[in-house]
């Protein structure tokens, strides 16, 4: 898969550098354009080779938080709040869906490690093609045994839909970027601007459609969603500290673990091929609303710092 590319300007100079962060975890300089007045490389900019031990640790910590810790937290929150089976599965479905491009934007606003954020989003999107059916299959059996609610999960159809909605767009995007890199960059910038408003529009449409159900359960679902987000962010922070990661990376992992793809959860819950349940999408709608309040508050509470300060130790 072709990696994404962005340009960075060295402070106080006209040195521009475009770099790529590859899914094989190799970061490299793709293009360096130095003006006639600045033939030497500014301090702090260097060619990057294979990933360092810290970079590998950051990817491992992020994936552990997203793929293992988050579903466990959602499972515990659902039991603690005694959610009805359909809402229990809906909350767990949210926890199984990896963060989308919005998490990359929040990571940038938090002065985190954007390259790590993009890498975690791409890797988790691929891995969850297979983990979502496994986790949701277990959850459906658990609900059937302990709550007496038989909810059928067509694992094959879920896998096919995930491939169609996630893998094929990623593959098409990689091919498009390979053959038309400039056009792909423009499309990427456009999609980056519309992704968050599109999520809010989707949540608003479903909110209107299921307004009575949402308002009736807003208290318990809002608290459950808030507890899931805060516990996930705390768990991500703990993981990052256990791995002794620098501050910018810790911020990224907190956001990646705490911010999930509500749009994908809504798509799976309402798909006629899978659950075909508007009620199961209600936790995702509430989650999307609460998530943005919590994460915007998190950004507001972050200490003011420069990119250089954020990349230093805690």
C-alpha cells in the first residue's frame, strides 16, 4: 500500500521536506527541496531508517489498547450499567470499530504523532476485518446465554461487508495514489475536511429518526458512553506510560484508544445483511455526541506547547 505524504517546513528556513510513513513501518525522506540559500540540512532534520524501538513500542501499545483493552472495557461498562441486550451489543460494536480519519485530525490538534495515528488507523482497520466478527460473535452468544435474547450474527455476511466498506476503499485509495499522486493528495485534503462534519451529519440524521428512543435512554447511554471513553483514554494513557513513550506519542494513543468509528458501528448495526437494527445503532449515535464533547474538552485542557515541546519527554 502506498503511504501518505505530507510536507513539513523547517522553522526559520526555506527547507521543505516531504516524507512517507509506510505500513511496513519504514519512514523515509521522499523529497527534499533546498533553496540556493540553504544548502545545508537544518539541525533536527535527518534521514530516517528502520523504525526505532520506541516506534515499534508505540504501534504495539496502540494496537493493544484498540483491539484488546477497549472491547474489555466496553464489556465491563455494559455489565456495570445493566444495559439491555441490544444496547449492550451496540456499545460493544462501537468498541470494536477502529478510529477513522477524525482521530488523525484530533491527534494533529493535540500536537501528537500524526504519522503514528495514521499507521494505527490503517493497521486496526485491516485487523478488525476479522476481530469484529469474532468479538461480536462471542458477545451474541453471551447475550443469548445470560439474557435469553437470541440475536443472530451472520459472520460471513459481516466479513463480506467489512471487506466491501473498509478493505476495498483502502485498496482503491492506494492504487489511486500510486497512479495519480497529486490528484490523490487533493482528494485526501478534501476528505480530511469533510470527514468530521459528515460524521456529525450522520449522527444528526439518526438522532432525528430515533429521537424518542434516544431521549428515553439518553441518561444511561450517555453515562455508559462517557464511562467507556474516559476509561479507554485512561487505559491508553496507562499503556503509553508502561511502554515509556514520549508525550506526543502518549497523546496520540490516548486519542486513538478513546476515539472509535461510530459511523462504521452505525453501518454494521443498521445493515440489512447483518443486524438490521436501528436500536442497536443508538449507542453509537450517543457515543458520537459524547465523544466529541469529551475529546474537545481534552484538547482544551492540554497544556499549551510547541511541536518541539510535545515531542520531548513528559
